[in-house]
């Protein structure tokens, strides 16, 4: 279980970093989502076939399963669309800690739909994670936190966070009604396919043609494929974790991802302003995750 949590945190942070790098190519956000999620779906489908010898279960899938799939795909489509817009506008290490705020709101959907309630110590751990996220918003003399692009990115990111508050519960419904790997394969494949519609709606075709004819094509495709690989590893592991633990615990620990985002932002993207506050916030969130993991 600990390895699953670690891999999820690291690979999701890596996924965000790779996608942010790819998003330096402007105007093709939805094309990036289509390629990354389709590739992730193909990888998960190949793993499913390798493990079971088939990509579709023999048993009839329940209505609850299809409802879980529908709402998971819907909320993830909206979340990913606004996430890419946020990554396009703001610093990676600035955005990621705010995802920890959903650790508190995540208690409600599982409690209502699945009857899952955290223990007293688990609730304390979740509160500590949220406190770490709030510290990130402390105003300082640094110009970084006053950047218009950061605040614009945060507005986009708030929509993503809201969707990611509900999506884990609907995902777990699908997982419990089938299997973690099959649910992951189907959800990521559907998200990838549906992003084709976004490409058409937002008229990215011309920019895509220019990109594919340009000198940076191979680098771009490699970055997007690496993002897809990271998505497959990260989400495949979290789906497996949800089959073994309560949603609020799993995703509170997942919210320690800002620690890795902070390190990647500092080393790779040279995001060096307001480092002390970012570091304090991430350390507090990790402490909250430890409380959850040890005392739950």
C-alpha cells in the first residue's frame, strides 16, 4: 500500500511537470489531452490483456458501474480541461498545494454515497494537510505571488479541484463494480476519445498541423507520451489503492504530491521565488499524510 501511495504521488507530480513542459507549445491543450489520455488508455488496456487475456469482463456490468463511469469521465473531462489552462498560466509549485484543500471536501461524497467516514485521527491528519495548503496563500513581499498569471491559473485550478472532489467517489463505485484495472482502462480511453471533440470545438487543427510540420514535433510527441505513461502509472496505482482503502484517506495522502511538485518546480522550472513558504507548506502536508497513514 505504501508503495502504491508513493508511486501515485511521484508520478502525478511528474505528469504535471511533463504536461506543463508540453504546454509551452501554445494553442494545443486539448490535443495534448487527447494524445496523453489515449496513450495511457492503450497502456492500461495492454496491461489488462496481459494479466487477464481479455480487455472486457465476462460478467455483465451493472447500472451502478456505468453511472460511475459516466460521472467519472464527465468530471475528469472538465477537470483536465481547466487543469491544462491553469498549467498554461501559472507556476507548477504555486498551483499544486491548493489541490490539498479538496482533502477536506472529499469527506462528503464518500460519506454520502459509500458510507465512508474517517476516524478522529484521520480527520486530524486531513486538517493538517489543509493547513499546509492554506499556508501557501500567505502573502509575502515576493512578486511571484502577485503575478496575475498565477492568480488567473488559480481560478482555473479551482474548477479542477472542485471536479476532483467528486470524481474519486464515482471512480470507486466503478472500481467496486468491476476491477481497478478495467475501470482505469475504460475511463482513460473514453477521456482521450472525447477530447477529440474539444479539439474540433476549439479549432486546434491549424495549430496542430503547424506543430506536426515543425522542427519540435519529435520532442513534443515524446513529452506527451511520457505524460501518458505517467498518467497510466499514477492513476492505475490510485485505482488499486481505492479498492483497498477509504477514498478520503487515499486522496489525502495523494495530496502530498505538492512536495514532489515543489522539488520539480525548483529544480526543473527554476521556480525559486517564495521558496521558504512553499517548503513549509509542503512539509506540513506531508506531516498530515503521515498522521493519516500511521494512525488511521
